[in-house]
C-alpha cells in the first residue's frame, strides 16, 4: 500500500482549459468558453488543492481467477 499527498494549483488547470488543450473545449463556442473560464477564475483562481492518493494492490490465486470466484483474495 502506498499513501501520499499531492497538490494542484487551480490556476494551472484553468490555464490548461483556457488554452483549449483539452478536447472537451475544442468545439465549444468562444462566448460560452469565455464565460466558463471567467467563472472558474473567479471562484477557484489562486487556490491550491491537496489530494490524498492511496494505492492498494490486490492479488488472487490463479484457481480463483479460472473459476471466476473472486471472493477469495490471496494476500
């Protein structure tokens, strides 16, 4: 198991969308895109978000996989 924290600055993500680097923005009309970016900048600009990421690994016995019985994890 791994557990770690990361931080993301909202301004970096807003810039990503402002620059239309995401495919979801490519077909968006300019006026709507501008309103969304303005709203994001107003409400989230300057903020830093901290995320806790937890990674876990689960393994099963090969026999359980073959029989589709995934209720018996092998630890």
